[in-house]
C-alpha cells in the first residue's frame, strides 16, 4: 500500500497520445474506441495525454500497479480510471510529476451508475511523491467500493459530490490533501458489515471545504468524553438537517484521528461518526460545540 517504487525494467511503458497509445509490450493491453483496457497483472507506467478511460479488468486474485508519470486523462464518458475486477489496484504518483484526471459525465455499467473520476470495485491504494489533481464533474472525486488507502501523495480533489469515498474503509497515512466538494470531504459508507465503515486519519495535512464552507452547525447533545489510549465521544446530532451531507470527515461507524494538521471549512459537521477517537491528551482546546 505504501511502496511507491517499481522495477522499470520489469514494467510495461504506455505512452498516451491523444486518442491512441504505444507500448513496449501490448500483451494484455487493448483499445476499443476511447477505452484502453489492461487485462493482465503487472506494473504499467503511463505518460502523456489521453482523451478516454483507462480500465483495469484482471482476475480477482491479481494486482495491478499503475504508475502515473506525467499523465493527463480526460474521460468523455465515465471515470478516467475504472477498475472492474482485481484483487487490488495500486496507483503510484511518480515523484516530481503533476497528473490530472477529469471526468465529464456519468457512465452506466450493467446496473451501476458510475460517477467518480477514479472508481474501483475492489481495494485501492494511492501513494507516491508526486501531485495528483482530480476534477469530478459527474459526481465523486475518488470512489472505492472496498478498502481505500492513501499515503504520501499531494492530492487535490474538486467534486460535485463526495471528494474521497470508500465503502468499507478509508485509511490516510500521510500526504498533503486538499478537497473542495459539494458533498462530504472524506467519507466511508458501509453499515451492514461488522468492522467496516470506519475512517482512520494517521497523519497528513488536510484542507477541506464542503458546500462552500462557513456553516453554522449546532450540536444538540453534549460530548461523552472517555479515557484510555485517547479520547472519544459518542455521535452527536446537529440541529441542522441537510438533504445533502456536506461534512468534512465522516465515518459510517468509527472515526480515528491519530495525527495530522486540519483546516476544515464545512457547511455541515466538520467531523462526524458514531464514535470519534482522538489520540490526544486533552480535547479542551477543540471547540466541539460547533462544527463537530
């Protein structure tokens, strides 16, 4: 999840050129219209510009390592990067590069409506020392239907819905993350499976704005403080009821804040979960009566 290195000699290099590509090996790579599909496990180094979609579809026990090495992807329909079958997709943003991913419309695949710039059915890890810019014009910025891990990367997300969305869980280990969204900034959504639906923030720098910011959210129940390895409180209920959730960091179950620097300007709750845990000795410096 955190290893951002790769063996260049063992990798397949794909040079994108507008609406076409060239590669030093085309085994497991196929283009059909504006969709470039990778169907073989391995490491793929992408560079250049592509007006289309990169699709990952391998076997359910295989991993794909995708290296973004100065890439601009603009998808005319659906996600710019779409994984439909794999054990895990690992995206590494190469050091010293700026990579831009943009979608324009939703996409219908079987019975699902896909509305995210990066969309994965399985586990997703994003790491690296470069910069990744995600522009979500159809809905979410990044959506993972399983477990999502983010490490080290400089990430800028703008979205019409949620910025970063993991169904099972979201784990942020480190990074410089800026999110401007009309929905939640970072969120996990699963409530029907024990041990899932959590968000862990282990470190990093976060600047999150939701719904234009500057909300006035009043907590209607007092926090229940606990001791132990950190501090926690039970879910609080805002007196404001929005039809669209516009929270900063939201967990369907538990939210763990173990470290990091945060600037949260949210229309709805800044932090929201069934239980919020802080690795800190004292929460008195936090104004949890407003925006929590």
